[in-house]
């Protein structure tokens, strides 16, 4: 157990690197599609995705997290979990298909009906996916899990991009998603030896549902907290505005919450092993929390300071409406990323009711913000501010719940100071470099500014760690065999 912290940090790094490769395909796909399609196309797909996700969340079982939490042999749980998963997927697909016209009426967008009906197929395919792939996380086999997920990402990328060049409309997004789910269904049985049998145990099903009931509730309120703003924009402001808002959300959250999410997957399994060793559990949580802040800080700063150049260079002039809202959403992404690490902690130790409470508070905060937006007919900037307030409330409540359960929350928050100080130095350097380089606009100037700024950020962190005796970044460099002059 003594090397668990190092194992978590090293494992998190490599999982994140592998996932960055996967997400790079997603980012390239978005850039290509942004050049070929229009905000309205993304808005149509966004409306369909919102409704699909709604039905998925309303029937979420929480079995994945339950299987990770269970310390006894879980073979007897797998068949029961699988058949419930199959039934759930089929029901969602059927309900979504039938309910497509109602969705179109709600958003006053008749073009969305066939899109929703085709996307309903993805839920059926997902339902038949092997339950065995969940065990990758329990066994900390993140290599196979990453490769498995990559097959779907790669298929989605290839099919969507090819169809986008051929059709140049929203159907490229639709069939790309269907193809990705179909391939993941096939490869899930290739990568894991689990094979379903006609077997069902009601007692084990009750145990799984007992664990997952709070996660179901958390899923419902999480949907509200994550999607209420999208529904508001699509319903009140319009389909094209929804495309703009979701693109800004994608750009801000892809590099930030993706890192936090993948680190959370690694540490959740480790936290579950340590759930009876409170002292070691807290120690590893604090190190992970600090590591996440170190990863997130430079990404957020660049999204805020370089957003104008990044949007014009990467997405093009038809997406300039993103520029004023991207810095706001980026701040929210930072707090959401920090909250994700604490959510993994509570899930691992079985305190899923805390996850529900936090998501409920976040949902209420967002709904209140959107209510005031509706009163004053506010635009995307104020919707973005409502989103930020909801993520800040999420972070604060997680810290309060951590204090109630473990105490010592001050030391958790204090662990942010190396990232904050280094981020301040990075901000000053970025402003100076951008003032000098951006007199001549171009992608090379952005690359130079980011590269030099990153070097300064890492150097500042290493100096802080050498002075204070902290070992998060230094131990990571040593584990990876990276030679840094300041590290003896």
C-alpha cells in the first residue's frame, strides 16, 4: 500500500495520455465538422442527444460503480447485471423512438424526429455490450479499457468525417455515433472473456439496486445540472444558439474534465481498496486532488487568455459567437474537474448519497440561474454565468461534505496553492508573450506562446516542490524517467 500514491499518479498519467490520444481524434473531428457544418447542424444533433441522454439517465442503475465497490467475488452478479442492462437498453430505444414527435413539438423543431429515431438504435446496441468491460476498472486494467474505448472513438471518427465530406449535414454525426456503438458492442466481447448466460438472481439484483439507488437519483439531478442550460438554450434562444453553446462547452470541458474523469477512474478502484484505512485514504485523496489541479490550471488559463486566437484559427469565423462565453465556461470546467475527484472518493467508499446531494444542489443552483435568465430574456453570456455558479456550488458542497466525513478540509484546499502560484506566473508570461507575438496573428504564435508558457509553468512547480518538500510532480518525473536539472 505504501507505493499506492505513486501507482495512482503514474497510472493516472498514462491513462490520461492514452485518453488524450483518443480525445485528440474527437477534437480533430469537431474541428473538421466545424469547418464543414454549421451551428444549426450541431444544434439539431444536440437536441436529439439531450433527449437520448434524458431517458438513459432516468433508467441509470449504478451497477458499474456497484461492481467496483463490491469486495467479494462478483461472478454471481455479472449475469444479473447484464440482462438488466439489455432490458434497459431495449426499453430506452423503444421509448425514444416512439417519443420523437413529442420531442420535436417541445423544441418546435420537426427536423429532429428522424434524427432521434435513428439515434435510438445506439441505446439498444449499448445495452447488449459486454458487462465484463466494467471489470477493467475494478482490476485496474486501464490499458485494455482504453484500447476498447478507442475502437469506438476511432470508428466514430472515420465514419463521421467521411460522411461529413460526402453529405455536409447533420446525418454524418448521427451515423457516426451508430457505427461507433456497433463496433464497441463487438469489441467488448473480444477484449473481455465474459460471456452471458441465462441466469438471474433476485437477491443480488436487490443488492445492486440498493447501492445504485442514490446514483440513480444523482444521475437525474446530474442531468438537470448538466443539461438544463442546453435545454433552456435550445428551447428559448434557438437551435443555432444551442450549437454555439455546446461547441463552447466542448472546447472548454474536453481538455479539463476529461483529465479529471480519467484520473477519477483510476483512483476510484484504489480508494475502494483503501476504504477501511482512513488515514491512507485521505493521504492519497489529497495528493490526487493536488495533481488534478496541476493538470487543469494551464489548460484553463490558455482557454481564457488565448480564446480569441484559438477560435479563429481552429474553428473559423462562423464560430466567433463562442469567443465571449468560452472564458466563462472554462472557469466552470475547472471547478467541475476538481469536484470529480471528490465524487470518485465518495463513490468508492459507498457514500453515494453524498454524490446525490451535491448534484441536487448544483441542479437547484443552475435552475435558479436559468430562471433569472428567462425573466430578463438573457443571452448566452448569462446562461454561461449560471453554469459557472452551479459548478462553484458543487465544489463548495463537496468540500463541506468531505469535512463532515473526514475533517482536514483546509489541508485539501491548501494543496491547491502550488497550482495557483504557478498559474499566476503562467498568466503573466502568457500575457507578455501574447502582447509580443499576436501583433502577427498565426498558429505558430499560439504554439510558441503555449510552449514557452508551459516550460515556465513546469519549472515554477518544480521549484516550489523543491522548496516545500512536496513530491507530486517530482515523483511523477522520476517514475517516467524524465531528467529535470532541478531534480537531484
